[in-house]
C-alpha cells in the first residue's frame, strides 16, 4: 500500500462555482493527496440536490463562499488512502455522506442519534479535522470544499468517517441516490418517526425527499399516504411509492390545507412530514397532525431563516415536532441495509432518476431542477 508521502497530487476536471447564482465553470483543478484519516475518491457519478442549489444561490452572508466545488450526493471508488485508514482499500465502491460516523463517540455508539459528536455536522468549507482544503485551481489558488464531500469533481478527498463501503452488485447511479436524498426520506419514516403499518401520513412537498418518505412508509405497510404539492404530475410519480391521495393547496378555495387534511383523516394525520423548508408550511403540517399523538417531522432547514412559531396549547394536546437531519441515518450502519433492500427488489430507486448528463453539461441539471422537471439528474464523470 502506498504511503501518504508517496501519493501524488492529481489534475482533473471539476465544476467550480465562482460566484453565487452564476453557471458553474468546468476547470482543471489539482486534488492533493489524502492526509491522515482521509481517502481520495474517483467519482463515478454524482447528482444535484436542492441543498446544493440553496447554497449556490447565496450571494452574501457567511455561507456565500467562493470559489467552491459543490456536490454531496455521489458514488465512486477509493483511489488512495491516507495514514490510519484501515476500513478501506483501493478499488472499494463507496458513497460519501455529509454526516460522519466515527463509531467511537457516545452518539455513534447509541441507537438514539446519528449526530456524531467527535466530528460534528458543520457547513465548513475545509476538511473536517483541520479546516484546510485539498483543492487548488490552475493558478494554485485554494478552492473551498462543500459539506465535507465536494463531488462535482472527477476526484475528491473525504474524511474516512464520512465514507461508506457498499456492495458492488448495486449499479453506481442507484448507489449515488443513497448518499443523501433517498436515505434522508426513508430514514425519516423509519428511524425518526417510526411509522407503523395502518397509520396515516401526510407529506408536504413531493420532491425526491418527500417521495422517499412515501417509499419508506410504503415499505412499513402504511395504509394511507397523502401527498401535498402544487404540481399534479407528482401524484402519478408518487403512486409508484405508495401515494394514495393528493392535495393541491392552490385548489382548496377558502379552506386551509390543515382543515382539508383533518377532514380527510377524521381528526388529523398520525405523522406529517415537512419536506420543503418553509416555516409557514411547517406550521401547516403541525396543524394537520392529530391531537394526542400526532408527530410532525421537519426534514429541511427554513430556507429564509424564519422562525417556527407554534401554539403552546397544541403541544399540551399531545402533538410533537421532531427534527430530522439525514433522516436519522447512520451511514456506515444503515446505507448497506438500504443497498440490500434495493438488490432484493424491496426498495424502489429507479423512478427517482429522471435525467442523466455528463460533467460538461452540469448546468443543465440546475436548469432542470429549478424548472421542476427533474427529481434526480445523474451527472456522469466519463460522459
């Protein structure tokens, strides 16, 4: 095995964001060797998530950092490993994730949390252990990392605690989906909410994550899954993953969405999932849940920074609100389980891939997502 001192930098292509909201530029970048506890990954394919778009749009504030290489949902093979890395070898098929699992801290050794306390979740723009970058442009100027992954590059360096080995029997594009969106949705249904067979679900927002919540609920035998979205086309897609009802908020007349859900469910949904990231919709979801035991699960940060305000008497009535980061998924433990469920034809993944492009056409994937035409657009590095 090569040592860190003998591993050389690699020149490759990457899609670099130079300014907020402007098209990404395909550039030659230099990717440094992995340091201790790190691995360098040859990315096979990646995909665009709404989180990438949210940060790409930012033109001001502490998170509007450029130049930067976005991307955090991907699959690749281990190209080289740094010191103290025993879990991986060159050639392993892996998925990187934006949350760590060190398997040493109290949180990683507990079933109650997926929030590693040794390598805490952070937006940070460098490597998680030392804050420095492994990317430089053709002039030798540093390029920032994104969510500890930066997968819009032919090669990237990721801390080993953020990498999960997967069965090579799964096709790369399907494994890619489990790096973020699908795992987040299915995990929220299974690990955070703990939905039961026969329960009633309301899902606010039928993007990739919302439909993945539906898939998780379907696999748990949920009897009624209500999808709420402004796009009626999402209902046809959603039927594949178990949607039984659809509500378009723009077609309700004088009634509020919560009034409609309460009427449909005779008192409110057992579980409400907010998959949009808007405080007013979070409030609607909470109001739509059943008194006594209704749970509202929030899957995304409020995109405008607005606070969530709830009536205290509804809390006293037994309703609860739960946060869900990465769906409660422990990557190294749970993603292999999801891979096995796909390989055994239990878990639906195929329908989530709506488009495919090469790295040179990566800006097309942004257009498709912003126009509401795609769920996941796979971006292949070799096309």
